[in-house]
C-alpha cells in the first residue's frame, strides 16, 4: 500500500491521511483502497455512464482481445449484470459478433476464463 500511496498528488495525500488505518487498526486491502478512492473521486454520473457503456458494449469491429479488455474494464461498473459466472459468460457471449458467437454456442464452459 505504501508504494501505491507514495504516488498520490497533494490533495489525494491529504485525503489518504484522513482515511488510512491508524496504529491499532487492521491493514487496508487493495480492494478497500479502490472502493474508498472510487467513492471519493468517481462521480455517480460517471459511474452510470460507464455502466451504460458496458451494457451496450458489442464486439463490433474490435479484435477479440480488445473486446475482452474492454469487457473486463467496464464490467466493474455493472456488477449486477455479472454477479455470477453464468451471467458474466452470457453477457460476454451476447456481445460477440454473430460468426464468433455461433462458433461457441454449442460449447459448454465452466467459467468466463474458459471462454
């Protein structure tokens, strides 16, 4: 955590001093730091816009790798849409181009990572 917080700008450093764990408190996890930073520095309307971008994400003219990266990047803004592995796999597959979607239709995958 010290390495990440070392890079903070003055305003963020001041904010960190107000939220960082004190001597007797348990250490903060990376996940918790991200939650706190999102709450502080990511406006709700920006989060909603990212959620809408995720919900309308299609493979389109992107490479499959670029689609995967964009899907992973935006999925954190639509957690209700990817709450389970099955939901995540389904949403991913629905966004694929028809030709690629038809190639994976008959296959059974155990997790999103397997697709």
